[in-house]
C-alpha cells in the first residue's frame, strides 16, 4: 500500500500551482490547497525517489544521452501498457510535450497555415499555433449536455481547406475528459489523412484511464496512421514528474522524424535532463503497482465529487471523466457570468481551479478541478465551497 494520504506542503517551495494561487489571492489562508495546474498533490513513487538517491551517489551530472536501458524501459512500457510496438529508432527525445508541439508547428507549417483544434482544449495548443504566426482553426466539440463528441462534418470541412495542414489531437482529451474510442480515432484519422492533414497526437494522459474505458494510441491503429502522425508521450502526468521536463516523441515515419529532429535543434538543448531520464526509466521499470493504486484513488475521488455535487449542489453538472485526473464540470446552472464565477471562486470561496474559459470560448461557465489529491483535502474543500455557495445562493 502506497501513501496517497499525506499532504506535502508546497507553499514557498517553487510549486507553480501554489504560487499562482497566492498571486490570484494574496490573502489566501494557510490551509487552502489549489486544484488547478495538472500536477498531483501526491508524493512521487518511492521507487523513483529511492532510485534517484542511489543514482545521485554514483553519477556525475554532466551532458547525458539515453542508455540502452532507457530505450528498453520506454519500449517495454509502450508494449505492456499500450500494446504498441515501437522501434528504438522512432523515439525522439524532447524536454517537454509543449516544447514538442511548438517544434512540430514551427517545423511543418508556414505562417498563415491553419492548425485545427478540437475545442475546448488545453490552452498551450492555441499558443503553439499563434506564437508561430499560424491560424487557430477551431472545430468545436459537440456538447449534448452530458458528453462531448467530435463534429465530423465540421472537422471534414476544416480539413478540406488546403491551408489547414495540422490537427493537434488531445487523447485523452484535456479538459473534457474523453478517452476517444478506436472507432472515433479511425474517423478522425481518415478525415485527416485523406486531406493531407498531419496529426500530432498528444497522449500525455494515456496511462490515466478510468475503469470501463480503454485508451487506444492513435499511431497503433494501423501502419498508415503511424506513418501520418507524431505521438507525444511522457511519464510526467502518470508519475508526477512534470518538473523533470522529459518526454518521448514517437515518430515512425523517417522523413517526418528527420524533419522534426532538425526543427528541434531550434530549442538548442545540448543534453538530456540527467535526473529526468533516470526518473523515466525507474518509473517505466518499477512503478506499475503504484500506478494501479493511484488510479483507484483517482476513481474514488471522481465518484466522491460526482456524488457530492448531485447531493449538495445539483446546479453543477460534472461531465463524465473517462481519463486524466482533471474533472470538467458545468457551472452555468449557478446563474453567474463566467467572470463572476471566477471572482466568486477565487475571492469568496477560495476554491482555486482552472477556469473553463482558458480552454477557449466553449469553456465559458465551466470549471476544471484537479482530482489528484488526498481524499481528505478534496472533502474539506468541497464542504467549504458548499458553505460559501449556500450563503450566496440560498440566503
Ligand atoms: C494535454 C497536455 N499536453 C501537455 C502538457 C504538458 O506537457 P509538458 O509538461 O511535457 O510540456 C499537459 C499538462 O497539463 C497537458 O495536459
């Protein structure tokens, strides 16, 4: 049994999430925990921490390249967990996935080309396009009040425009929590490939799948899909290693891979992050049990959240979280504008979430809560939120 109960204080420890909370509300109390940025309020697996300590006793922290053991660990993980056979030569190392997304846009597109996004979506997708002077082409997901689906007619129309040359696909989807089915991915892939649209599949959340759902790696569907796509993977969400900035970009098509590698020179990174790559190897070789327990804890928190809202705040509608640890929920029933909602959350309720609008206009009136925290922390925050909301709504 691993420890998913201890809350590690991260105030003044350089945590981006905790620092952002204090920036948004400097008067925030000592006992408040943020639920925004996607890292976890759980300790890293002990196998990683102990392994790194041992490694530090032996290593010199100089320029680093991947070892055979490293490659074997990555290849083994993809095979065991995702039934995906990859060649060692297809693995391109990159500091982080956001960095890889930016490289992909910069390398394969020219300014004024279009990047298709299925919105609402993780906000750096918009930045990857706009920073490179490309157009953001939104194909909004269809929301039927319960669930989100791809609007295939709209996607087809956008893909047919020869200016739109790339789809940034988020699978599982942050923030709406969909784990796209194989059939859905096949439809998306067919549309893109037929229209010469390169698919960049960001699968950073691919290990975080809730019971009853199955993740399919886009590139594993067929050789044709593998040849027309780039898959972005990392141990960072799964094992809480975001600060290690270590990711594995899998590119089967040698021409695309060479271009990407050439384009990636622009980030001018001369070495791997020595500890990051060792942490990835340890994670993929030694931490499957820890992941199994983590998933149970997250599923428990998800169920708790959904039940809590149903019983206490029925105006709030959680959307089924099929994957990730990021629960998306509809707050439009509270009768506030999205700006009023933000103000209420951060200044009155001291409930620090990711506001839906940062994921695009379709996210206005929604919130995203990070459920990767000890249950007692979630319980306390929800009770306090309910108390504050009751005062406002039901006085
Ligand atoms: C879909 C998605 N891609 C990428 C990232 C971040 O990747 P990295 O830290 O490797 O740049 C996140 C973090 O939340 C994410 O949700």
